[in-house]
C-alpha cells in the first residue's frame, strides 16, 4: 500500500489484483464481527471527480488542513458522500488526531459503503490505527452485498490476512474457491492459510510431541488432533494440485515441498516430487539446492540415491560448505567417505575446493570421534594467513582438543611486521588457546601476546579508523587470558582493571571494533557502572533487529543497578522493534499473497511470532514495569483519583506474559563476543548473567499482586499469591536479589485476604506485618553485609549499588500496596473504619512506623556509600590509574616484567576523556539518587500519617 490513497482513474499499485470474472453469488463466512447489512441501500451522491481530485492533490502534498477545509466545503453540497468523509478522515489522521479520525472513519463504515475506492481510502485510517478487525468486517459487509465482484473479493481476503488469523483466512479462502472456481490463486491461498493455522496450533502444544504423551481428553490432546487433521488436509490438497497439474511456478512447488516437510514425508516422496516438476524448477542450482535440503532434513534415506545427489550438489556448489557437510553425512553412513575424498578432483576454483576437501576430512574424522591432524596442517599451509582460517577449524579443535594439540604445537611461527605474518600469528594464538597450549596463568604467554600486539600496531598506523586492525585480535586474546587468570586467583581485582585499560586503548585505536565495546560494557556493568556502558552501547549504532539480539547487554542490568529512568526509556526503545514487527508483518503477508510468493508466507508468520514471543520483549516489559513502578508519581492522597502510575499498573498486567507461559523465543546472542576457547565453562564468559524466564515470572507475579491490591480484586490476589508461592519454591529463588520482595508482597496479600468481620484477626495481621518487616530487614541486612564484606578495592561500590537497589525496590513495593489499597490505608482504617475494620488500624499504624524505619536504614546506607565513594576517590583512582598505565597505554607488558616500548609514539593510544574519574562520578550519582528516592517514599508515609491526623481532628 502506498503513502497516498488511490484515486479514480489513477495508476494501480503493483500489488493491485488482476481482473477476475464475476462469480455466482456466494455469501462469505469468516470469524470477524460486522454490522448487519441493511435491507435497502440509500443512493449516495458523490462529488464529481474533478472536484475530488483537488483534495487528492492536497493530500499528495501533505497539505492536510487545506484538504479538510476543501472536504468540508464540498460536504455542504454532497453531505452523504462517503469518499469525501473518508478523505477527511485521512487528513485528520495525518494531523495526529487519531481518535477523531477513527470516529470519522467509523461513521462511514456504519453506513456500509460498497465502493472499492471508499473502502481503500478508509483503510488508510483503520490500518495504521491497528483496527484490523474493523477493517476486515468493513470489507465483509461490502463483499456480502457484491459476492460476484472478484476485485472486492481480493481486497476482502487481504483485509482478513492482515489479522494473521489462519482459521479466518482458511474459511474465507474456501468460500472464494467455490465462488471463483476458475481462479487458481484462491486454492493456494487456502493452502497457505491452512499452513499458517497449523503453525500457530503446533506452537501452542509447546513441548508435547505426540498424542500418546498427552492426557486423554485434555485441551492439549484436542489441539494435537486438530493439528494432525490440518496436516492431513494440507497434504491431501497439495497432492490433488500435483495430480491435476496445477503447479505452474517455482513458488507453488516450494510451498508443496514445505508442506511435505512439515508432514515428515519420506525422502523418496519429496525427491520424487522434485523430479516430477523439473519443468517448473528450471534452474540447475535450484534443483540441486532443493534436493540437498531434503537430504539434510531426513535421516532415513532408504530408497534414495543420496550419494549421487550430494555429489551433484558438490559439483554444482564446489565452494559451498553446506553441500560438503551433506556429502560427508551420506558417505559416512555407507563407510565410503575416505574413498570418495581420496579420489575427489577439485572443480571450479581449485584453491577453494582444496580448502573444502581438507575441512571435509576433519568433519569426517569428527563423525568417528577422532581427529585428522594432517588435514589441519594442510589447511594451515594454504590458508593460515586468512582471517577465515580459525573460523573454519574452530569447531573441530573444540570437539577434540586432545586430538589436535600435538599438531598445533608443531606449528612454529614468529610474527613479523607484515600483514600476512601478523594474520598467521593471530591464528596460531587462537588455536593454542583453543586446545589449551597457551595457559592463562603463564606470564610468558602474556608477554608474548604483548610483543605481538606491539608488532600489529606498527602496521596499523596508516589504516583509517573504520578499517579492521591487525592488532585487535592480539589485544582481545591478551584481555581474555588476563581475565581467566583473575578467575584463577592471579592479579585479583587488578585483572579487570588491566582488561579495561587494554580495551579502552583498543577502542581509542579501533573505534569501530564491536568486540572491544561489548566486552567493556560487561566489565563496567560488573563493576556497577552504567554511564560508560550506555555511551559505548550507543556508539555501536544498534538498529532494528539488533535491539532484540543485543539489547540484553544493557537492558538486563539497568534496574538492578538502580538506573530506573534510563531503564524505562531503554525498555521502550527495545520494544519499538516488536511494535514495528506487529505493524509491518501484515503488510508483508499481504504483499506475499498478492505476488504469489507462497513459500515466504509460513516464514513471515514464524518470524512474526518469534519476535512477538521473544525473551527480550518479555524482559523489556518486565523491566519497564519495574522502572515505572519505582519512579511513577503517586496519586493525590486526599482526592484518591487514579493517576498515570495506577493505570500503568493495571494495564501492564495485560502485556506482561503470564507466569505459566514458558515457551519463549530465545533470540539473544550470547556468543557474539569471541572467546577462542574450547572450554568456555572454564573461561570468562560474556555477557554477565542475563534475565531469563524465572525473572520475568517474578515480575509478572509482582505486577499481578500490585494490580489486585489496587483493584481490590481478592480473586486476582489469591491467584497472585499462588504465583508468588510457586516462584518462591523454585530451586534458585533463595539466591535471587528480589526474593525478599516476593515475600513482602506475598505477606501483604495475606493481610488483604483477612475477612472484615472478626476482631480476633488482629494477631494474624500483626504476624503478617511482622513477617513483611522481617523480610525488609533481611534485605537491608544483606546490603549492609555486602558493604562490610567488600571494603577493599573499588568493586564494592558496584556490589553496594546492587544490594541497595534491591532493598529499595522491595521497600517500595510495600509502600505502594500500603498506600494504594483502601482496605489497609491508615487514615481510612484509623479514623473511618469500614465495616468493622477498626481492629486493623493499630497493627497498620505500627507497621507503617516500622516501614519508615526500614526506609531510613536504606537511606543511611545510600548516604554512607556516597561518602565512601567521595572519601576514597582520590586514593582509589590513583591506584587504578597506576595499574592501568602499567599495562596499556604507557607500555604493553604486564606488571612485574620489563615494559616493551612501542616503536613509535603513534602506537600508544590515549585513554578516553575523563577516564577513570567518570566511574567515581557514576557511583556517586547513583547513591545520591538512591537517597532522593528514599526521601520520596518516606514522604508518602508521612502524607498518610498526616491525612490520618487531620481526619481525626
């Protein structure tokens, strides 16, 4: 759909449907609500085209106010004109008045327009507003009044397709097939709709893989049976199209192959289909690729000449590793792989083919749980100077480091000041780390890497800032070894500072290297700093889908470190890609239907769901709720009117995943930072711990609990209590920083569940309140103990920051529920008790007094932490600066060894501006902000007490 509405007589868009012959009237049935068609239609008098065209010109030039004025002027003469009203709605929407535009559009919809130009104009309002069900209902009414109009049928189906409801699409496609029997596309639309419906149902089964594993009569069993029925129907329809000779394009053939794949058809069946349609699959490369995909997808190759297929694929794609993988798979099963590889004659680029051949030998050895050192050395001899070399051999070194260790040890290379020599030196170091020859605690390894780093920087001097540098991998390897040594007990805290110093010089010299920036982000966050990581993250220029795959580097840590405002903003930014996905996928689906790109439709639907169900999206929703519940303005105590934060709590529950929903799509990239190590479990891992399903479950349960308190919904409160109890029973719950928050909210919900009729419930309320205070004290005590146990070095600032943030968040939830819930609000119970609630007044006043004391302790911790940062700043910075300068920009050797001076001053990058003092600024600002937040929470408690006192007077 273009940016401007279509006009009469204008050029049709590329996606416009072809002319379709009129059909016998058939009433369409689809699960979309719509107004009941009127029995008689009023004749609508439209303005002449020449007058309407003036409005189109104004809309095309985005003169929307003038377009509204012109439409209003013409409406005085043609008051019933649907087109003029629709165009006015478009102009109103473009001025940013979405609500008014929707009302104007729905006024036209209510009159049941049938003119396709009017319907398409209204789509320019309803679609961007997300009113896709209303859009489909509008087209339904128009089609029911004109069931023989093929063009209207086309647009009606596209409107339903935008809802992404496979069942509705399938039902409508059946109707259109019957109405337009000579139109083949409706048969394929039906097949695609069934496929999309089957995909959605299959996902709902989660981990259930067969009917036998499901409880008889359960909802899951019914869903599984429906999936099986749909799959059988798709296969039957696809075979019928095949038998009737109605497969006329490559896209149609690919769709049928996708269906056969979903049905787990045999390799012989699928390959036979390809052979029968060689006239459609014309390209030799397409044929080889499709045959190869069948071989890769099916384990049972009985009745198939798989060897000929994979050999043909290798001949067609001699430089494609995927083809070689399948060749090894097939020949390894028959035990003929070595014979084939020995007799293979390179084709195409002999140099590239020999590379594939040697790698195939290594893969063949891996299938036998063995190694082929000779193949490794052969690849090294020809390709050791290529950056891709280590990427090629890394999987085999990781799978069998013992088998390749001697071969790697036999490689002797002295790095010279030439690009090829440096590249070989890098690959040697990567291999030695991967098989365990370079031990991270060996200072000789550090110094050797430092020398090679200096050599690499010599040949990097003339490169542009955006070009990849030869020294970068040496620096990264040195950092990884230093961090691993720190974990092994060497250098202690200094390992992180050495790493930061080296990486900061790396970023200065190579500002386009994302590896350095991502590693620095993790190191700074581990130390409890947020300002520099955010600066580095922004410099990565993350866009589009990368928010979903790389957003966790920042998203998962901001709230834990008390960066609530920044976390709320970034959470919304991360969610923008998911919102865009919701807007763009319907258009992609429609375009694929219109152009006959049928094989793309299942892929689009899968991608849409993968983003919608993304773990990143779930975490972003949870973190946004945490941030906004912490920083939102409280409602006015006297008026008790709802405020944005109250509505936020009520609305957020609708979008945070339910606690029992565990089938999330894991799109986050945890391997983006290269480790060059087979034993990643024994080495430093990037990024630091991220949020997972258990974290989202906890926030969802807390949100549900707070919502139930605000709404005084006891049933919802009981459900929330069950969610919290289930979460607290998880194996890792005791170690979670917000465990005390779960206990606090759980006990307050139990207070709310007490009945209002018996005075003897006061002891129970007191007991629950005491348990709340006990959990709060435990959280504060943990923060106090953290400060005492990390009283040396700089790492304790970050540990304190996390502990205080957890304690403050826990106390805030207690304040929120106490303040919002009328059942236990102090001034309500103490002065105007509701229905016998006088027994709750004294326990609650006692509780709020204790809660204020807890907040005072948190405030004191924050102030002490701020003072500790300020008083220790000078001495700590001096020590850190000395450590960093001893290992990075003043020299390249580690402390305790003679420094290796760079050959020229230009080889020594300078630290970033303000480093490392900005870290102390960051810590100081964080603790200061904690104190401000604590004062705000205590002010709420004072307001409650003041209200109670004023009411009593």
